[in-house]
């Protein structure tokens, strides 16, 4: 993974939320505040789990952090840049430069090859992939154990393999922040553990900050940090003890 590592410095701030709020239907009888004055920081090299009951605001928070939605008040800094006042084009540009996404549903393009699916973010960014882009994508496929599947169609591989392709796709742009929303929710226990191990590996080797939404207490415990969201408020943010040696 040496060519993919960009010399990130652990501890360098990637994300900061300051008194961030998200309100729907403001100024109407249906006004509802979903996120309440959240403060949060995430640094390069951190692997954090975001947990909480259904309806606690986790998906809303992830959408705001991923610049897919805007906060109603407060500020979100990504790589030191305040984002609340950005227009859609500015948010899209920063999102494409700085953030990788992995979702519960991998959203691969079935008729495209595995390699082309991994290359898709780069093709969206600047058209035809360069030889360097292709080499990076192939290196990532090798890292997730799918080098021999590069030319297969995405619908010809298993669900666990598709999720590994989605991880490679999320990392091909070399993001500073990787967001994962229930990335193992549709996988059996053994496959889920293998996929989550990839997050730990890339966090360690690639140096990006990783924030994972999960309902699995074993997976959250294996992260260095667990953030708990309840009714739109952060009620706990603590370091986890290191895993015991096998």
C-alpha cells in the first residue's frame, strides 16, 4: 500500500463540529430539531464507531458530515474549511476530494466490471482514468483480495466481495475521511468481521480517519473510540480499551 499512503500525520484534525444543529421544516408547525448543538472532533488516524438506537439521528448526522445535507446552525469544518455557507458546487467539490463513502447497500453498477466500479469516483472527477488511476485501483483490489476479479461484472460476485469492492472504491480517491453506514449490516458474522478488518487495516496503513455507524457491539468495541448518539445528542464519547491479544 506504499503508493497509496500520502504521509498523513496522526492527530491532524480532519473533522470538527461546533454546536451543530439540524432542523427540518423550520418556522412551521412541523418544525423538528433532529441534531442538538453537537460538538465533535475527529483526527487523522482515528477509527471511531457511531452507535445509538434507531431514530437517534445517526443517518442524519452522517449525511451532514458527508456534506450531503447542510446544518441548520453551528458549523462543520472539514480539513479546516468551514462548510455551512458553501453552495452545492463547493460542497460537492470538497466532498469528492476529501470523503469516501461505504454504505450498507454497496450501490455498485451491475453491468460494469469490478475494476470500473472502483474507478468510478475518478471517472466522475476527471473523465477517462489515467494509467496511474488504473494502477491505484488494481492495487486496492489486490489489498481487498480481489485482484483476480477485476474484469468480472459486479453482479457476478458475492455480497461480501461486492462490499469489499465498495471499500476499494471509497478509498481510490485517497480521502482524508472515510464514512461507513452499517457497512456489514447485510453480511453474515464471518464475512462482516473480514470486511471490518479491512477498515482497521486501511485506517492503520492509509492513515485516513474512519467513522463507522454500526449496531454491532463487537464491531464498535473493536474501534479505538465509540461515540453514542441518543435523541440527537452525543451522550457518550470515550476511548475503548485495546483488544486483548489472541
